[in-house]
């Protein structure tokens, strides 16, 4: 441990942003006043230009507890067909891992896929493990995300004035786990000034020094562009009706800060109004303060361009996300690709939402064992659901029999 502290101290004294390696692909649009203990936001800040202290959880309770199938609320009522298809998609990545190889082979060979057969298959192949918070609690925060659709152009011209940025060539991105196994899940981002590695430009600094540099595309709405950065992917439609998809490629290394939280702290919005819809309405009413609002989040996401296929955007697992069947998780606890039984409620309601999901994505704000971001799909209807979702929930990871998670 002293070696790890020495390494991190040296990096921080050099002025570098050290963060968890999980990319900020998806992040909740606004944060409630009281954050659960499982999500360390806001984090304690060291005397460092940009970065919070790299904080890995030290749980007082084991994050997994074996469970019986009958203890999963609503297990016998879900239509497992879409989840099974999503699991087969996960298997394109999982089949390379020894613990999943047998289950993936068995899934591909399953002849009958009616509801009874699928339920029996999952129960025969997998064991439920309930996820537990460090304080022993079994409930956590479930937010939502989606793939937005923006209007854009290849060239900058009115009204397409806001750039979708590619990864800048001077951004240095280091996975510290490649150098020191003790620093697994930690990542360093910065830029060189001479021979010194310094923090990369914050959002506000980038706006002053690099406006429009390296733009892939240009879009017509800066607040929609900001939310696309939070979601981590989106589609851009051109005037001729054609589309492209842009997907998360990298990030500037600065910590994500909720603009909804900032509006609450400033007394501009009540907590129950700090949804995506509420934030958009505030921005429209206060155009002169829009950049002040956006700059409150120093994090800046860079994109890559992909074809706009009928599938969902690729998640952290590298497979397309499935609407209402994919979730983002904290991969330090829930293995990427694993089926997860999620018991929560629909946005702004107490109506139960109990579904078999696939852990196919991650996000910089998705921190802790009982923490999920629910992928609603593409377009405005999905965005409306995602923007309102901030529910309590429980999670069970379904893992191959004979495998005991640590």
C-alpha cells in the first residue's frame, strides 16, 4: 500500500489528473441532494489543480451474497427472450473468458427458446448473487441514459455552430494498471509541456484555446451536445436525412460535475426540477449564463464516428446496447457481460420494474456495487424516460455455477 501511495502522490504532485480507469460513457444528468454512500460524488479534493483523490472503495461488507432464485422479486414474470438475445450478444466477448465459455456454448446450442425453457436454462447454468453496498445496504441508485439524436452538418455554418470533437492528438492517456498491477482501474490523462506531464485542458480552458479544433461534425444546439457528452454516444442527422453515429472515444481527465447539482446549489432549480427537461428549460430562459452553466462541469468528452446501424451504440463491452435490456455498472463489482436481475421502479413512479438486464456498459459516475444506469434506447421518447429516472433498486448478478465472486 505504501508503494501505491508513493506513486499516486508523485503523480498528483506533478499536477496530473489520476482517475478511475472506467470511462465516463454514461453519467446521470442530475444528482439528488442526498447521494447514496455507494457513489462517491462529490469526492474529497486534494491540493491539486483539477483532480479528486483517487478513491477506491474499502467495503466493510462483502459485495456479494449468494441468493435463491425464488428470492428474486418478479423472476417468474419477465419475458426472458430479449434478455437471452442480449446475453448471446454479450457472448461474443464473454466466450473468450474461461468462466463463461461453457455457458455461452450451451446458450448457442439451446434449441427451444420459449419462456419456460429459457427460465430453466438460466436456473441450470447460473447462480444469483445479490450485490451489497459497503455499509451492508441492499438498495442503490438506478438512473437512466439514452442515445440522443441531434441535427448537424459536416461543415460549420449557421445554425450548425457547435463542434463534436475528436480526440486531440496531444491528449496522453495512460492505464496505470499496465505499469503497476496495484493501480488496476486507475487511469492518467494529461498533456506534455516540454518534458513535464500536466493536466489536460478543462472544458472552460478548451473553449478559450481550442474552439472548433478537430471537429468531426457541427450541430445546432450546444445544450443537446452537452447531454450527448453525458450520455457518451448519439446520432447526428444531416439535412438530407442521412445519419451517422458518434461514440465515446476518450475524455480530458477532469472529474464529472453535475450541472443539475450546481443549479440546485445556486437556488436556480428545486431538486425535483433538476431533470434533463428542467435543465433545458432553464438554459433556454438564461442564454447569457449558458456557458457558465456548462463550464461548471470541467469534464469534456471526445468522440469517434461510426456508421448509424439499426443496432444500439456500442457499450464498454464492445457489443451493441439493447434498449431496456442493457445497463451500465461499476465493473469493479459486477463483471461486464454478466446477466443482472434488476428490481427497481419506472421513472417518477412506484410501479415495479423487474427485468433481466445485461451489464454491457460502464460510466464514470456509476460507482459502487448497487448502482446501475438503465439504457432506454434512442430518440426523444427514450430521452424523456432517461431524464426522469432516479429510482431506488436492488441487483443480483447471475454468474456461472461453481464460480464464487470475491
